[in-house]
C-alpha cells in the first residue's frame, strides 16, 4: 500500500486542516503542512528500495474494483517513467509549503489546497486506469484556480478565469479521447493494458491521438495553446508558480509520453515529422517571446514554453536517447524553474518590482542581494544548458537523439537553446549588474535593501544543489529510467 500512502497522506492531511477545531495560526498550519509533505516526500523516496530499475514493466501494482460497471477501477503502479516525477512532486510540494511564509489570508484553505494538489498529482502519475487518471488530472484544477484567484496579484481574477477555462478545455479533450477510445474499441475496460492492443484503424487512431495532443498540448503548454501560462505565472504567488511550472506542466508532458505515444505508436510514428516541426516552432516562439519581456516573471514563464517544446521534439523522435532526454528535461526543468521563480519572488519582495527597466545592481555585496544574485546566475546557467548542470544533460540527450530523424527541427531547436542564453543574460545583466538603484535617477543615495535571511534561501539552495548533482552524476536518473524509456521507444519503433 505504499503507493496509496502517497495519496492518503496529503488528501487526509487536507481534510484534517479543514476540520481542525478552533482558529489555528497560519504558522501552525504551515508547520503541520510541512510535516505532512515531508512524510510524503520520504515515502516517495522509499519507493526506491523495492523498485527494480532493470524492470521496464509496472511495479508495486495495487488494484481494487471500484465503479467497475463504467470501467473505473482503482489501479496504481509505478515504473521508470513515473517514479522520477513522483519524487520531483514530493520535493517541490515541500518546497512550496516552506516558501509559503506570508500567508495570512485564509491560511487553513490555502495549505489544504496545497495538500490536495500534491495528492492529485501523485495520483495522476501513478494511475493505471484512464478514467482514474482523468479524475486525478481534473482534481488539481479547482485548487490551483483558487490559489491564483484568492492569493494572486492585482489581475488575479482575469488570470485565474483564463486558466480555468483553457485548462477545462484540456480536460474535455482528454476525456473525449478516452471515451472515444472505449467506443471504437468496443470495451468498457479503461485499464491501460487491454487498450494498448492497438487494433484500431489508422483514421481512428489519428483522430483520438489528435484530441489527446490538443488536451495535453494545452497543459504543457505548446504554442499556440500557451497564452494562459504567462498571465497565470504573473499573478500567482511564488509558491504557486513553483508548483505550476515545476509539477503541473509535467502532467502534460507525462500524458504526451504515456498516452499519446504509448497508446497510439503507429499513428504517432506517422505524425512524427509534423510533431517535430511543431516542437521547433514552440521552442523558437517561447525563446523569442522571452527576449521581448521586461517582467522577470513573464520572462521565466515564456522560457517554459520553449523548454517544454524540447520534450515534444524528443517524443517525436522516440529514440532511446531522445526519450531519456525528455524525462531528464522534465526533471531538470522542474528543479531549475523552481529555483528561478523562488529567486524572482525574493527580488520582488525586497524591491517591490520585477521590471528589468528599473532593477539594476542587485549583486552589490554591501547593499544588494548577493546570495540571491549568485543563485540566479546558477539558475540561468543551468537553464541555458551550461555543461556540468542538469539542463546540459537533458538538452544534449534530446538533440543527440533527435538529430538523425529530424535534423532541421533539431537544428532550429538548438537555435532556441542559444536564445535561452540571450534572454537570461539580459535578465542577469540588467537586474544584477551595474550601479544599485531601485528607481530611475536614484543614484546619489542608492537604497540599501533588507537582507535576506538564509532560511529564506534554503529552498533555492537545495534545488540548485539538485541541479548540480544531476548535471555531474546523470546516472542517478538514467539508471533509474533507462529500461522504461527504452521499452517505450521499442513500442513506438523509434529504435530505427
């Protein structure tokens, strides 16, 4: 029942917070949430003990009949594709709770929603029934909408409503594809194994896969379905941005690999040249849009559009190296984006602005934010794919695995990788170098910024160390997932 614990700990914990008698303080609620998520994180890493990396199949399977009449059964399992994502969810949810230091408005509901999101994401990564996956996929929607709408910025209502509408469309497309799959296959069994038999005609496969592509493309998000992301990030609080970029976007890329590629390998292979072209367009658009931003948070948000395009490129190639790179990209982007959003949050809290036309000199060792600036440099170097960091490993594997089947799309994506260095260099140069001044013309008496306590930087430091460890010892992840990604490549015919 270890997998069920990963759902029960946060979901029952959320119920405990809601029913907590009296009026507990925000600090007490945060402490309880941190303890619960720490236990969940430990339980996630405990999966490594019984897990066999050499086994490409499903492990630690838990099954029980639920609403069997409609094909909805309780079926959980883990493999080399889902386990790293479960581990990352445990780490980033704990980081988000630790970073939630200034929640005074309805803290009981806020921390309960964080716990619900953590449990729902675990459920989606572990579900082995299509309807069960859909339930967990949708379960995180309302909590995240509330986190943006209630605890967001000045335009939170617009951003939250846009997020709700667009991602609801994503869920509708995914459910329609799952129901359509059951209809054309003539079965009410929504478990993955029987449906993966692949007895459908090519037209039916393309239509159903297309619906899933749109649904997961919205969630990832890929161009042109990305428009909700910059607004949501801009208005969301820092912990919510960490979850949004680090964890929730990965539901889309996970669905891309598990369901689009895994359920429809023949249709995927037929559509792969178009998918590679789509990936290159998304990478270039995200990179060019990031260059045009003057808000630090919007720049990091648009960078996610480009970096998630690499996952589509690798999935289109479906080679063993490419799929390993796709998984590496999901993990490395989760850690790196967590670092960047945490640090942007520190800058905004100390200066009151994220405008790159105003900020400068923050690396000043006496009056600025030297540790924040140093960590930011590490984060942008990792995102730009500097050797020795996790971002380099993921991009190298993706480009190496995709170059032979799709040379033009890969080269265009490599240009996008170069543009990453350009826009993040602009960010660092404008905000952290030069003479410290927080307002135009404020040169004679530059403001002395409040020091950032080390405990406030611990989450970013821990994530930065994770980026460095995976960059220097990539076998920690590759050994865990190589069998699963190679098996997925063989299903799709990507070994050719």
